[in-house]
C-alpha cells in the first residue's frame, strides 16, 4: 500500500503548529496505524529529519495512550477501536490520512500528536479509588451483589481514560470519563462507603481542570473505544445530587 499522511507538527504547547505531508510507501495492510508511523519515523530518521512524536504503550487497546484524531474522529471511524488497534486494511491504497492531536484546552499539546492528559490523573487522585479497608479477594467474594449491579459496574469500569470523549465533545466535557469512574464504584458495596465524598471531589477536580459542561449530544458515546454509554452520566448526576442533599448544599 501507498498512503499519504497529513500530520500535525508542533514543537510545544506554546509553539505554532502546522500540517506537514509524508508518504508511507510499501506498507502492509496488516500493519496497525502506529506500526505505519514507526515505519515513517524510521525513514525520517534515516534522512536526517525529525521523527513524528506520538504516544503509545500497550498497543492492545487497554491503556488509552494512543490519543490521536484520525480523519477528524478520535481513534478513527472504526467503532469500538483504539488508534493502536486500527489496521491499514480499513483504508484504501492511495488514501490520504489526516492525523492530529486531541483538541481541548485541558489537554495541551506537548509535541506533535502527544498531549498532556494529567488533568485526568488529578481527577482520579481526587476520589477515583476506595480508601477504606475492604479485605482480600475472599472477603469481596463473600458479599452478595445483584448481577445487574455487577454488570453495570463492569460496563463502566472498562474506561481506559484515553480522553476521546473530551476530544469529540464540542464543549470538551469530561463527563463520560468521570461518570464511568463514579458509576462503577458507587454500584459496588466497597465503593458506597465514600460515594458522597468521591463524587463531590471528582466533579470539583473536573471543573477546576477547565473541562466544559455536558449538553448530551452523545458524541462522547459515539467515539468511546470501550462503548461506554452515556447512561453513566445520568447515574453520576444522581450521585452528585444525592451528595449535595446529604451535605446540606441544597434545601
């Protein structure tokens, strides 16, 4: 295959960026998008050029590091697929592929296709955990939990924190991410002990980071590589309202 790439190049968050064009020649249709970028970078290095900076880790669709917008869609147009799982067989020979970073103020560009997603880390640090003593695995297995609650908790827990929901949202809202973390913990007995403190702290951290409000357009759900549905946002809103009432913030 022969593909043309329009890649966003930007040296730092404060620098001006621009699209540059590169050619990916004789690449295999069985390659992933990131493997193709590896090949392009090898050619750039061999010719004395600056390699394209992009982020990756597991390359198995479980870490969320491969945060790149492909032809205007976070992670590309393949439903339930991360950028590292997107293979070139889904493109046609001679296609032009446009690659750019997440576009959101809370995710400043570090370089080229790499963005700083520490805002998500700060939200998790605010409350996305269980700090009470819950015992070991045998103790957890001894607690009877309705299957519907387990299923809903696990559906939310699959969030990999990639930030595609933010990149797709016109308001750069992080509600799907935060709601996933709040939902899966609030549905399980071990997480309910700290449910009020957790949701208040995480929503406050989300707002402090500069993420926008949710207007329920569903764009986050459409691009989520783990197919998390926006009903988790409704659950988080209920948790947030409950926490406010219990704290006496709402009459």
